[in-house]
C-alpha cells in the first residue's frame, strides 16, 4: 500500500483497518487505543496535538486550555465496560481530560470531558496507587460532549 499518497484521515482509516485485521488473524489487539483516542479527540474537538513526550497534557485548544486525552476500547462486544479503569492520572497540569470511547471497530463512539480539579478529587479516592479511576466515575463527574450516535470518523 502506498501510504505517502494518503491524507491523514485516509491514513488513520487504513491503520484502523489493519488493526482490525491483525486482531482477526492473530487474536490479539495492536495497542492503538491511546493514539487513536488522541487523533479522534483532536479532529472532533479542534484541538492541536502536542509533540510526543510532552508531560502533563496531550493537546491544547484555541484558547490555550490544556487537555489530557484518555481512550478506552471494549474488551468484548461493542461497548466499553463502565467498571473498567483508565490509566492513572499522576499529575494535574491540565485544564480538562477527555475520554474517547471506541467501539470494537476502533471508531470513536463517545467523547466525555471532565475538569482537572474534579479528577484530582476522584483519583485521590483510589486506594491502589497504580490504578486509575473507573470509566463510570469519569462519566459521573464529566459531561458527554460527542454523542454516541456520532460515527463520523
């Protein structure tokens, strides 16, 4: 396949299809959820993605607000388990976090946003110092900003 002639949207779609075929053939997922979550969040929310290795936040908006981006894909079926956990929030040098919920086809289904200060309170309640908050907790303190029926990616 000639990747050089693909625009970014076409390239992401080709990558998503490759990941789906990989899982079908080998029975294991390629670890693409974090990258796809960042790409989808930036595309749909008009954010500018930060360079790899940036500490504390993954993207900024036009007003300079900083966003940390998390992603979850379902383990089984097409719906993310609300009892599943996110990666731990270790610093809070961001204004908002967004959670991109993917379907089994690795397309975004929902995007949720929560404030840093609310996440700090919830993360402090987690007893295991290596664990993050539950998906349901993020949804409880956040707001859904892209509805489930938005499948345009």
